[in-house]
């Protein structure tokens, strides 16, 4: 099973170098099913551990520069 850090490194590499997951996983000789199985596992863990009103940890490079809408009321 891949570690959370390995998943994040692959995500970041693919974003920075504009490479598909498939291509990067082939370069690293990692079966795609192994990557997606681990990614799903960690996503489910994160969803289960975060409750209402908690902050979500941001991964570098995933920030959207769009402005938050103003709530009236």
C-alpha cells in the first residue's frame, strides 16, 4: 500500500509538470490500481475524520484565487 506522502508527491508532480497520472505511474512502475486504491482509502479516512465546521488541509498548489461570495443575511 502506498503512503499518503507518496500519493501527494505524485499529485503534485503531475500538476506541476502537466503529466497524467497514468504516464507518471508508468514511469515509476506503480500499478495504477495500487495508486487509486490508496488514494480512495486516504480520501475516505479524511472524510470520516473531518466533522462539520473543521478546516480542510490544503495541498500546495491547490488554492483557487477566486473570491469568496459575500453572504447576505
